[in-house]
C-alpha cells in the first residue's frame, strides 16, 4: 500500500516541507500465488492463464501495488522538484516445460512441450501487460521493460532470444537476476538480456 512505498519514494529535504526523491525505478514480481508457481521449482503446480491474468489484475488493484506507488508519488510531487516518471519493470512468468493445462490462445490449447507455444504465450502476455498498463493511466509511472522470472537458463534458453527480440521491438528493455553461479549466468548477453544483476 502507499504507506509501505513511502520510505522508497522520498526523504525530507533541507528546507521545511521539502522532499527529495529516492528510487526512480521499481521491479514488480511474484514467484507464486500460494498454490501455483510462476516459474519452475517454486510450487508443485504451475500457474495457468487465469493466474497469469490474475497477477496483473492484482498489480492494478485500487490502493495496492502499481496504483499505490502512483498515488504515493503524486502526493510528494508538490514538495519536490520534477523528476519525471518512475520506470516500472514487470515480471514475465515462465511457460513451465511440458505444462498442458495452461489454457488456450486464440482458441488453441497450449502445450508447453512445444517451443512455439511457449514463445507465443509469453508474447501474448507482454502485449496484455502493455495494454493493461496503458489502460490504467498511471500518470507517474512508465513501463520501461520486463523481467525474466526464471532465475536460471536451464528450461528457457531455447525461447529467450525470440522473447528478447519481441521486447526490443516494443522499444523496451529485458532484465534478469540469475541465481548465484546458476546455469547461464555468464551468458546473459548471448541469451538476449539488456541488463543482468548479480
């Protein structure tokens, strides 16, 4: 909520009532919803289309997440110099290998033993996130890129290049935080990421 964001948005300035901005970028991610995982290894059951959609709906809930951040920034603006929009990076769930119950895309049931189905689902979700973010009209936030939730390349190295190209085609960046010494951490550039954090 707004109160939880406050320590990351601003601090007191030198003059009374003045504020100074803190972080200018925020990453939104969830690894599971309590029952189903958004990447391999977090929960026995993989998230389906309904959970993927629910993830973004949760981020746009009134008074929470993205809306709370936007509102918190709005309250600080009169007491701080203009600093532009805060950059937002949204996480992309992993289409977990061999999943058969994700749901359908354009009337076709998705089968994650097929590389094309996995790629197409992520492209669809990127478009969905962009559309929903735009529709929300969050005047203090800018969607700047996407974060790959799977923190190793083992199950996704065959699809990352195509996803990276799709993101870059939208004029956005692709981010990754691989686990320490995990599979693929040294190959982050070759895998298609713009930035990787260790």
